């Protein structure tokens, strides 16, 4: 779509965008990493203990039914993401990035606290189930507005020559959080007896995650604002009307990365244990490798993308390679090839997903003017993640149970990748846009 020209008229003179300092850029990275990290850390821990949470809060006639209900609750949080994208993303465009990011970390903290401290179904009955669902809904609402506002802050807090690197810290912080969540889950599982883990030990990682929340709230409240222009044209309907085609393509563009993320990182521990029948330590090590790969590779490929004049050629080449190796890589992984090859397969998949982290986010945000950026990015990310990522563990668990095929997840990821590739070819490119 040819972007509608937004005439700011006299508003252009009112816009004051201070040059980004290195200190401001570092603060933005820390602020974004803490909030985004808390979100992904919690999702990672939930994924690891999905079977336990299913037994404690969603008692059913069989372990599979409890697991499906647990993953359904995991996905329920994603239903709230589009609402969070609309409300909090628009808040970030109208009132500034700092106000929106302070709100998102507060909501995420409240949701995590409910998961950490709610008594089990055996203690308070259906109220326990309801509270866990409410906790996930609060987290989903928060996450819906988090990515757009945080990504906009990261891009606007640095120079044009380092945009992809700055935005890549969204992916890097997710990797760090997944790594920390995996290590915490592994430590708790190794140090406690199965009885203690089932009774109370699974709560410990959630409680530890809450410790960082006050620090994140403090840092975000003291951020330098980057959205200083007139916001009269930042209404939701204006964003949708002027950028409808870009928003639709952005949602479709998200399908590949989000399906890969939620299957290869969050669902993989459950898959390796329940489907491939590998020992739990392999599952935790796989999650650690996935998190470490994201942490290291995302900034490196962000630096590479900043050296290129355009974003799309790198993204197109990466998509072709990823689609080509997806089926053979997952076939080897699903065969239970042993620890070294299992970890190598996971690392390869996550590396290919990390290539487009910074470049892809910069491409999406540069397709929108500054005063529509947080809302638009939030919508593209949240709707894409909700439709193709949040329910991916539930869908592939059901597909495996229905078909009896260990290869069911790769069919899901392959379809998502082909959709994203088509959207990428059609997506508008405006490198360097303010």
C-alpha cells in the first residue's frame, strides 16, 4: 500500500524531537528489557509447568484434558492482546511512551502475582480457576500494549544508523528471560522432590519474577519521553483508516516469527518430554539453548541489518532459507536424536527466527508515522501473536493427539512461514522514516 500522506502542517513546527543520546538509548534498552523480560519470563515458566498447573487448577478426566485446559488458559491471555494494543498502544501515541510502559509493567506484575499466590482448586474450588484465568487476562492486556510502546521507544531513542540494533533488544530480552526462566525452572525441579514441586515448588519461579517488578516500575517512571509531537491525529480510527493495508500485512508478517517462538521456545519442553519422551533435563537444556541463542543472535543480526541500505532483502533471504530447512530440521528433532543434535536443531531454528528480529520490527515501524507508530505496531504484533502464537501450543498438542504424528508442529509452522513470506513481499518499505 502507498502510505497516505499525513500533512502535519503547522504541527510540524511544534514537533520537537531531541537528538538521541547514548545515555538515553541505554536507559530505553534497560526499561524495555525489564518489562518485556518479565512478560516472557512468566510465559516461559508457565509453559514449563503447564502440566502441573493443569492438574492443580483445571482438574479433568485425563492428564491430556488438564494439559489442554492449561494451554487454553495460556492462550486466553492472548485474546486480550488486541484490546491492550488498542487501549495502551493508543495511549502511548497520545500521552507518550513512558505513561504506557509504566501501566503495562504494573498490569503484568498484578497478573504474575495472581499466578504465584492463588490457592489450588482443591483448596478454594472454581474460584482458583477463575483467578488464574484473570491473571492471564491481565498479562495479556499488558502484553498487548507493551511491544508497540517499547519498540517505538527503542527506535526513537537512538540514531537512524542503529535502529535495527536498538529494536533487536526486544528479541534479545525475550531470549534472556527465556534463559532465566529455564534455569530457574531447572533449578527448582532439580532441588525439590516431585511432591514438593507439585505442592508449592512450581510457584517459586513466579515469585522470583516479581522481585524485578519494582525496579522496572521505577526505571520506567523516570524515562525520557520520545513522543513530543502534536497527537491530534493519533486516534485509533484514523490509524486503521489510513494504514489498513499495512496493518493487515503486518499481522500476516508476524505469523512466522510468532509461531516459531511459541512452539520452539515455549512449547518445546512439553513436546520433548511428553511426545519425544526425552528426560526433563533435555527439555530444560533445550529452552536454555533457545534463550541463549536469541540473546546473542538478535543484536548481532541487528548490527548487520543496520549496515544494509534496506531491510527487505535480508528478510526475504532469511525466509527462503528458513522455509527450506524447516521440515528436515524438525524431522531430525522429532526423532529423538540425543542431546547434542536436539540442542543443535533448536539452536538452528531459533537462529533463523532471530535474523529478522531487529530488521523486521524496524521495517514494520518505519511503515507508520511517529504519531501512529505505537498503536499500529501494537495492533500488528498483538493480533498476529494472538491468532498464530498464543494458541499454538494448544493447537499442536491437539494435532499430535488427533493425528498421532510427531511432525504436526512443523506443518503448523510451515503454513505460517508461507503466509509471512507472501506478506513480506507485499509490505511497504520506508527505511529511515521518522
